[in-house]
């Protein structure tokens, strides 16, 4: 059991809730997330979401620790149980701090953030809300929610686009079909506005994850680090970004190894920054993309 509340994250998300920076770390398999508030530049652990049952005083199954007294200790009475077993991928905090889960069996779940406590730590509802299934999907692998527009983006599988290469459902594949669902959480809609197949899916090529920023959606292949760019409003494929020889001798044989491996940001001038995990040689890839011409 871990003696201290410091989840071993392989990726990090930072968002601002009520003007305060909050850091989230997610493990390689999407089963464990740490939550940190800041004191100056020091990240202070204040929450854990886990389905491993291996933390100090943690119950078995899916559960949450919230540091109610601020002492950074995993007290037994500070754990909340959500379920008895793992049934989805943790991760993908939105800009308001809500934590979205891609659920097996096409379910979308969310841990709603209700605000900050007196120490600046995010407080979460004592339930994992099941918001239902997405029409036409058999399972979901990755989700991304945009609070400002009540828009959900997903990647998963459908009856005519199933998993066929024996991927481990726990985290390997990012799905075969992308979709956008408008008016999702507030509006109650579960019917996609559009769906689009990922560009390649075979024994040597599959999408590991995606992100959305501005009016673009970006996917990345697990085995090649190739990024495909889609119009977020229509699902139309726009562009392909292929890593070059500057990445080293394995530029065309690489490994993208975490559930949410690509992070996108649109700058004020309309251009984009992409930061992408790439496991070979322990490197990251940074793409800078010019603003779209209309």
C-alpha cells in the first residue's frame, strides 16, 4: 500500500477553478488519479480517485479520497465508495474541474465538482453520476466535455466498428469511431451530431486518444505518432501531421502509451499548440500549427 497520497501520474492536467490552479495526474492505465491544490508553486495533494484498492485505508472498488481536514493524510473516514469494480477509464477533467469517465458498455459518467473548500481544494459530489449511453455506441474509450457549449466528444466502438484485434479493453485502444454530441449534460441529448471513423484501424494502426481545442479535434496513432486533424463542428478530416526524422531513427516506429496522450490549446492569435507523449526515448513532441484560413 502507498504510504502517502502521491499518485504516480504519467500525465498531468491543469485547470483553473474560481481562478485557482488545480493539478490532476492520471496513471498509465486510466485507473488512478491524483488531485492537487497549490500553495505558491508547491502542489499539495488533496484528493485521489482510484479503482485499485491499494491506497492507505482505501476500500476495495471505485472510490474517492478527499482531504477534508487538510492534513494530507489518508484518513479512513475521508473515503467515499462509488462502486465495487472498475468499469471505465478515469480522466479528462473539464475546465470546471468535473471529472469525466469513459464507461464500458457505452456509459458516460461524471464526478461533478461543486467548488473549492476554504483551502482551495476542489470538492466533489459524493456520487459518480451515470449520464446514460451514447446512441449507436457499444462502448466508449475516451471522452472530452466542453462546459461552455455543453458539448461532449467521444471515441469508441459501434456494432459495425467493433474491436477486432484483441485490444485490452482496460486502456489500449482509443476507439474506432469519433462523435460529437451537442446539448449533452444540460440539454439531455444522447444522439450524435456527427460520427466519423478514425483514419486507420488494423493490426498495426489504432488511435490511442484525442483532444479538442477551438474548432479542431486531434487524434494520435499509438504505433506511429501520426496526428489526424478533424473539424470539430462537422467531423470532416482536414490534415495529417507526420513526425519527421528529427525524432530519431524510430520516427516511424514509436509508441504512444497513455490514455490521454495529446493535449491541445488554441492561442489568442488563433494558432494551436499540441503537446504529445511519445514513449520511445521518453520524449514529448510539440506541434505548432498556424491559425486556420477561412
